[in-house]
C-alpha cells in the first residue's frame, strides 16, 4: 500500500477504540471517521450512506485511508504529570526516597537548564521521545528558569504537541544553587505567562507551577493563586506523595487543617488544577478536592520506583474525582503512558491482594480510559480531546499490533478485546505507527527541533 497522505481533510476507515463517561471501552468496527480543519466531523458505520457523508464533507476517494488488518485507532495519550527537565535522569538514580532524591539528583539536573543550549537539546530529546510513545497532550514541569521554560514552549509548539507548560516556583527549603527570591519568583512567573500568551501558540498553554508546599511560602502561593485566577490558567503541583513530605508540610504550615487546606488557602485549587500523586489524602481532603473540581495525576511508576506508596485510585473514583495517568519522569523511569497503564494495574492488583477478594482492582479498560478521557478531564480539556466525539479535535494514534518488530503475537482466534489487552500489556512505541494532534500527522514530520 502506498504511504497515505493525510491532508487537512481526510477520512479513516477501520476499527476505533475509545471511552465515554459511561463506558471505558467502546469498540467500533468497520467505521469511518472524518477530519476537517483539525476536528472530527463525523464517525459512522461504513454503510450505504457513507458515500453521501464523504461528498457532504468534500472528502475525495484518495483522501480516504483504510487501516490494515488488526490495526486500530485510539485517542492520543494524555500525560498529566511529566518533568521534561528531569529527562537526563530518566532510568537512573532511584536509590533514594523523595526528599533526599530531590536534593541528590533532581535539583542538580534542573539547575543545568540555566544553560539555554543544554535546555534546547534536552527538551528536544524528551519531546521527541514522548511523541513517539503516543503522548499527544502533556502537562510539563520545566525548571525555575524562565527563558529555558519559554524555550520548552517553543519546542513543543514546533513539534506540534498539545501541552500545558509551567515555570517552576521555589523560594524556600531549596539549595542555594537552585532557589528563587520570593518577589523575583512571582515577577518571573508573570513574565512567563505574559510572554506565552503573547506568542499565541495554537496548542501550548502556560501553567502556574508551585513545586509543592515545602518549597513555596504561603505569600508566594497566594500571589500565584491570584495570577491563575486573573488569567484562568492551569495550576500544577505535588500533594501527599510521601509520609515524610506530609509531616514536613504539617510542621511548616501548623495553622492549616491539612496539606490540601494549604493549597485551598492559597487559592490554588481550581477546575484547572492538577495534583500529582495524592497517595496519603484523607477522605476530607478528597472531598475538598472534589468540591474544587481539581484532578489527580496518578503516577504509579514513580510511586513504586522511589517507594512513595500505593495510590488507591478507587477511593478517588468513589469520591468522583477525575484521575489521569502521569509518567512523572524521572521519579518514574518510563516516558510511556503505556507503561503507566500497566503499572497502574499492578499497583491496583497489589492493593487487591492486601484487601482480599471483595476488592475489585482496575482492569485494562479502566486504565485505557484514564490514559485518554480521564487525563483530558484532569486537564479540563475533555470538551476538546479525550475521545472520538464529533466536534472534538482529532488527537489519535494508529495502533499496529503486527508492526514488523512488535513483541505482540496476534493469533487468529484473538478477538478485538484480546488484541486491545495485548496492546495494553505488551505494547510499546513500535506499535504506534502514526501520531495525530489536531488532525496533523506528527509522524510525517521531523519532531526534533533544531534551535
Ligand atoms: N515533589 C516535589 N518535587 C518533585 C519532583 O520533582 N518529583 C516528584 N516525584 N515529586 C516531587
Ligand atoms: Fe513530579
């Protein structure tokens, strides 16, 4: 088959797999999906009416792409928590718990981003890697350096990925070589936000990013909360990741009822707030998070790799809190949301073994929805991405279980459900043959951006 051309307006015929609020796994075989100007304009069965639909949307026969045997389309993956700046450490330095890990490995590598050339090179590498792994939308932590964070925005924009990007704030309990003065931290954040808004990127948004309560004083967090409100910005931070961290927050903010209450007082809990980890949240804290409609980023690889603990996602679901998946590079060692899906299942299975047979762990359908629609909901973007609803942006992946070097073996009697499960448990970047963001085929473009 000749290499198909995905122009501005095209249609794809084949099997579509996505989620809705009601159903974590919807399988649509022998369907056709139309794309025009970055959006999904129709999704229907390949029946006698299809020709009329194609004509109505001015889609010529040569712009109809047919998926091959066993291939299927899924919504692009959403990584709700990733430190782009920690990519050089990805896969190493996991011998310490959170607080000493930050001092020993993380702050030193983040400090290097004051060098713009280092920043450009490293950010290009991580963006390229995560796009290959199917991340069409990412919520990035950068570093405290404003110019390097603006460079990250440029690189993401050129690569064509959808993203929320934050300049990190930290004005206390941080080493001298990687720390800001309070006023400067706020001013630089204002400059970052204004500059990003001025650049009018199509798919890149600025994010308010107080690292966590330990490294930010209340005054700074309150100013940042106000800034987020003024411009209706996303907010991202860490919460209740380890017990030592929770104890330290309690000591630093003795007046506050809880860790969550610290962020509440600062005005940082909104519908656009992403809270990473949340392992040790109390029921009361979850109820507050639910009232503010903030979301949780579940980072199972990181939680196991630096031994933070096991998040019981089902508690969050019971309290109707949106939960998405995060790689949390480099606390997590994998840049892939496919890895996050299976590590979320392993974590849930571990909890099930502790709890006994009455506990139903997450299954492959649940984590598939968390990787797509769940993540979109956490980022308050479920009105534009997350599944194949007509009117949404076309962010999608062509999955090829039988790609030449694939480690998945498909058997003749495998059903679609079987093949999807095999993809969730065994899939990797070799099985992602195309990556679309806003209707644009990123795999046909050079992802690494030369600055
Ligand atoms: N808490 C504060 N900073 C960090 C970080 O960089 N990674 C993780 N996993 N937790 C944090
Ligand atoms: Fe993190």
